[in-house]
C-alpha cells in the first residue's frame, strides 16, 4: 500500500518532463504536486493523466483575487476531480474558494506564510510586526474558521497549528521538508520528514531532493523510510 503522506512536487518545466519523472520515481509514490510554474507547460493535462492512472493530485496555484474571481476559478478547477488546491489564507479568499468547490471532493488548503520567507522579507512587504510562528498560527486559525479544509505551513509551525482548536479534523501540509543532509535551496524554515510528521503534519511535500537526484526512485524511497510508522 502506498504511503500518501509523501507528496512529490513535480517542479519540472512541462508535462512531458513530469510524466518522465513519475515513471522514474515508480509506483511507491502515489501523490504529486503540480504548481504554477508548470501551468503553461501542460500542468492541467498532466494532472488529468495522472488522475486517470490512479494518482492523487495537489494543484498548487496559491490563488488570490477578489472573491468572485476566486470562486469562478475554483469552480472551474473543481471539475477536474483533483484532490488538493491551494489559495492564500485571507478569509475572503478562503470563503470564496469554498463556494467554488461546493459539491466536489476538492480540498481547499490555505497558505499561511510562504516557507521561503523570513522576518526581513515580511518587513519588506510591510507585513505587521511579530514572530513568524505567531503570525502563521493566527493566519491558520482565521483561514480554518473561514472554512479551509487545511493549511499549508512550514514544518516548524506544524505543532503550533495542530494545537489550535480550529485544527481539529483539518489537514496540515508542510512544504520546506528536506531529508537529512539535503541542500536547503530557497527554503528558510525547514525540517526533516520524520520531525514534520511527528509535529502534526498529515502530508509532507518534497521536490528537488527527489526530482534532482541521480536516482529519483531511490531518493523517494529514502524519504518514505524516514517517515514514522503510522
């Protein structure tokens, strides 16, 4: 049985490269993330193809706009029978996304603060003062109150979010996960697969340490081996 706690990010240029990578990774992985970078490279076509093959799909679009536009966009995406979709965690965005997803099984996941950002980045963006973990927890609580099915957050904040009363029965999905010894890349708030799951994450997202590896199948297997027993 596949362990769908691992979601592999297919951050490759196009759908052809994505299918080649899925073939190289093999059947042990059953959950893939397709992001904004591949949207113009056939990302939705790849999502449909992988769904037909029995895989689960996380569409990482991080939608943000006025409510009516978000609702329309999510309604259109919901017809593709995908599993997860990201939107920014502002309550008006989450509420609109929930309306757009009504009647489907699509889970709306709210982005709190991107894992590539630190306090200096937030200052430059005029985000109010405060420690990042506190801001993440507050944004997560508000997004969950607004109807999000779960949140995206750094593994370093997973435990704080899991402790919120609003998180009961909700999903926590953590990017910024790096196996022991892996390069950090542009991520600044990271943790290992085992610690992320141990701190309350339901799913971890791993990209470059797998798809940039000489042997992606072995790299994925190594990540799965790090996960604690269910």
